């Protein structure tokens, strides 16, 4: 059980950041590579768009489908983070806190970019 609103906010921000880390960030591309093929295409208006193609069959395809879906990966990240919060808080709370701080920072950066542009 979540004891207070601050823990809920921290868990939410940590889940947001972990999900983005797994699905979108370049640093984890190596983890996604066995399951999905990512390629860039230049569109007619000159912008570059990244497309994803799921690889394989069976469990490999399942993981590829999971990693290509932000919403699906978010459910599993929330489950893992919440389970760790409940069962091993001494180990998981520092991880949750770091992810939450990073999630808040990335959210603020996105808002700031919208304001500037």
C-alpha cells in the first residue's frame, strides 16, 4: 500500500522515467536492438522520423512488441517499481528517488522548451 501522496508522486515519476529510458532513450538502444529494428527516414517536409520494426517470433517478438509500445512498457515498469517498493524498499527507494528526480527534470525541460519555442 502507498502510504502518502509523496510516495505516489515519486513512484509515478520513477515509472515515467524508467519507461522513457527503456522505450525511447539512445543509451538503451543496445537493449532494444535484439528485439526491434529502428530506422530513420527523411519525410517530404525535411523532418526525420524514426520508425520501428519488431523482429522475430515467439518471446522475441513479444518483447519487441512490448518495447515498441510506451503504454505496455509503462504497465510493466510500474509493476516492477511498485513490487520493489513493497518488498525491498531499502534497495528500491534510492532507485525510485533517482528515477523520480530524473523524470521531474525531463518533464521540466520539455515544458521549458515549449515555453522558449
